[in-house]
């Protein structure tokens, strides 16, 4: 492998954003935001053109400074793309007389969605060719595919701006025609009633993008006249609509961070009024499904780590909830799937996933066995409950994504598909470990790590440490063929399973939110210090990466311990916590109060201000940084990272690199399709490799 030294361009001036002091006052505390004007593109204010000009200037600066890595970026992109099996097909699932699957076509970005009637030897029907649909669009997302009970109509959502605001279309699968009627401003995910003419969907507020109403559309009518069947009055709740696995009931789900409520109607009677399943209770979450003339409920009612209960169709009151999977302090019940005679349960114990099978007739149960030190196994829901076969996925840092069918009676597992790494991949060439760092309060924090077997633990190895740590979302150790480009160049990759996720249960989550949020940051720092102490790496070769709420983590750790990192990649980072959480007009703000706190409360305000990355930028040395965002981001608005970079640039006291790259066509998830995102990853990897001083 030939390597050449990387030379950064000299004397290229970085953009300096205009300063316009804006006073923000709360609880007698005054903050001055010099870059508040950058909100103007979002607010459609008078400085909108200046915002775009600044973002474009930052992009130009990035491109000029990274010009020496263009060949490396192209090489990385080419090799990442070459590992992808371009012509591929999913494992079919059976529902209502048809096998459904998706295909990937060589050289194309998007899926072709298909089905075959009765058996897999039947003639293929193409439901949607998203490649053709996406032509002429810089961004395209099609989702929420829902086939009518008579198999003749397909409803689906399309977003062409990356704002997660979908327009619902309806296709006649008999004639192939797209109906003229459309439903705009939705969450996607339409749900059919059993009459084949009524659709329920979630309507969004066009300003805040909150899901506020469930509406009913009848085919052949103007969507502007659609009836509102439910309106959520609590702005801290998300709402959605779905159907039970039995197809017997339509459910409306209203959920906040700490409580939820479900309403229902019989799917045969779409004109009925929705009834409450169980009124919302403080700090009680519950999820409902139905099969075999019985309701199954996952709830944390008197069960911190959740349990599964059942109740009869006729009486849904909690007094009639009967434990099926009891609560355990050391086991998180994270989900389930229903079958005719079985229940399959996703669980977490000791930071690892496990699959629990129960026979609802004999009441016997067993667990599937897995043998790698760090892995993730999860039920892959099948729409047909009249089977004894359960499907699950399995992957690890060294094992490609695999799909298994598992007979719950005979306990035979069959590999249906494993992700193919084109060009060859030898898992035996890599090593994976599960380690534990000690946090500041003595808590043991798991770390999953992978590296090539020739990686030397002498403190000189480059290592990329990743974490998320919010909303109870667990960061599981999964395989990535993209990541091979980093591992093959000598990097180790590690995941810090910090508090704020749910790897070790609900307690783990609650110890990393609200007034305990700083545990997330100190856990990550403890993991870094452990890896340095154990000679996996050193501060000269240690890199950190996180996105969205994980970008908040990146912002916090560079303020708290800037000396630990040679480089940091913060993707779509949530860094202006206090200002954003104080503005209910910003999408998603009101839904987040139970995660971060409400700044209207003085204690919450002061705590959030004490860690908010933007508010805590100081005159000191910061590590090299690459910050990314999307102009149309609906989750973390572009102006948060833009303001943060502008403030860092005028405040930091060293000459380390600081880049802001804005995708001017995309949003929170970045570019659409399967190939465009590879360019984003090539950009990030080139940045890391260049910081190591060499490019190959």
C-alpha cells in the first residue's frame, strides 16, 4: 500500500460570519447570540440570502482546503460502491395471498417493489419502480407502502425535499394507473380500513411539522374535505395510526416520552368513532397488538423495564391485564411479534440483545443462543401470524447482516440470506471485543470494538469512537461493509454504549436524560480514557463521531475535554439546546420536553445552559472538526451547526481545522438512494485519514 503525506493548503481564509448581537432573556439571565440571524432562511426573514451565501462560502472553503483529498475521496467512494452487490433481492414475506419483496437493479439507487401471487414461481408484478419515480429529483423518498385488503390498491407516501413531510398517492394495481387524488402534508404510512375505500393517515402541522391530526380519506373524494377523526391537544405527544397484526383493528397511537394512549375501532367499521383503549396515565407507556381473539400489551405499568400482558377483547381495563411475560429488573422487554401459537420477544440483558420464544398453548419457553462477544439479534416482523416460523436478523461488527427463519417448535434455524460483500471478505481477519470502562460514578459502561488482527495495541493506532446516547435508542454493534475502508487502513472502530441509550434497560436511559444528561458525556469521556489507558490509541490518534443528538454529545465532549481528540465529526448536530428548546415554532421542540427539559422551568434552563455546546464555547484549543448539516433538515435545523461553527471559528485559540459542509439539497438523513450517501462517508473517512497525516 503506497502512502503519500497530506499537505493542507495554506493562506486560504476561512469565512467569517457577520456578527449581529441578539439578546435572549429568561429567568433574569441574559444571553447574547451573535449569529441568531442565521435562523432567517428557516423563518423566511430578510437575511435569508445572507444565510445561503454564508453556507455556500463554508462549502467553498471546505472544498478548497480538502482539495488534496479529492483522489482519496474518489478512491474511497469507488471501493465502497464496489463492495455493494448491485443486483440484489430481499427475502420475500407472505401476506394475504401474495409474496412481497424488493429488488435492487445494477447501477440504480432505489428499490423496485414487487410481489408474486400464491407462490414464488408466479409472474412478477412490479408495484413501484422508485428509480423511475425519482428521475429529475435531487432527493426522493418513497415509504409507508400499504396494500388494500382486496390486494387491488397501493397507498404510499413520497417526500422530495427531505423534510419528512409526505404526499400520499394511490396506485391501482390492476390497471397500473396512479389515481389523480393526492393527500399532502402527511406523515406517510397510510392505513386501509377493510372496506378497501377508506384510508386513515397522520396529518402534519406545516410549520412545526408535528403530527397533530388523524384524518380519514374516502377514495374518490377531495382530500381537502377529509374528516378529522382525532386531534392531539398535547404538543408533547407524537401521534400515528396503524393496524393490528390480526388486521381486525385500526389503532391511533399518541405517545410522549413518558406516557402513551391508544384508541381503536374495528377495521370493518371505519365510520365508527375511535374509543380509548386505556386512558393515558402519568409515566405509563403501553403498546397494543392483537391476534387470536386477544390483545397483547407491552407496558411499563408497575414494570420499569416493561412486561407483556394480555386482556380479552371485551374488557380492556388495566384490572383485566394479565401478566404473560413478567417484569424483571435486569431484563428490558423491547418488543414482540405475534403468531398463532407463539410469542416472540425482543429482550436486552447485560447490554446484549436476546430473543425469547414462548408457546402460548403449552406455556413453554426458550431462548435462541448466540456466541459472539458483541452482536445484535432482533425479530424481523412477519405480517402473517398463521405460522410457526419466526424470522430474525443477526449481525455483529464482524458478521454481515443475516436473515434467518426459525421454527419455534423444532428450533431449527435456516439462513435465508446473508449480506454479500462483493470482492470477498474474511471475518477471521478481524477481531471484535466487548470491553467495560468505569464512569466517574463507578458505573461500568460497555464498549464494542473491532479491528484487524494485525492492529497493535501500542498507543499509536488510530481509533474512531462512536456513540449516540439519547431517547433510549441503543447503539448496537452491527456490520458495515463501508466501514471496511477504515478498518483496512489500520483504524479500530468502537461503539461506546453510554447512558441515554437503552442498552442496559430503562434505568440506563433514565440515567442519561433530563437533569442526568451529563452522564452521557462523562460516560463517553470515560470510554475514551479507558481506550487510551489500555493502549488501544492515544489522544494524537483518537477520533470521535456522533450525529443529531449524538452531535450534541460531540459538542459537549469537545467543551469538556478538548485535549482527548485529534479530530471530531459532528453530523447534523443538535448544539443550540437552550435556544431551540425555548422556541416552540421549531419542528419537534415541544415533543422533546421530557427528554431535555422545558427551559420555562428555571432548574431545567440552568442545567441545559450548563452543557449546551453553543453556549459553552470558550477561548481555548479545540480539536480538528468536520461538521455537516442539510439545508432542509427538519429534525435539527441547519442554523444550529452553522451558528456553532461561526462561534467556534472566532473563539478558539488554535489553528486546528474547522469545516462546515452543508448539503444544499438534503435534510436530516443526508442524500437519498444507496450510492449518494457513500460520498458523504467518503468525505468523512478522507478527513480522518488526512488527519492521520497520510493518504493512500
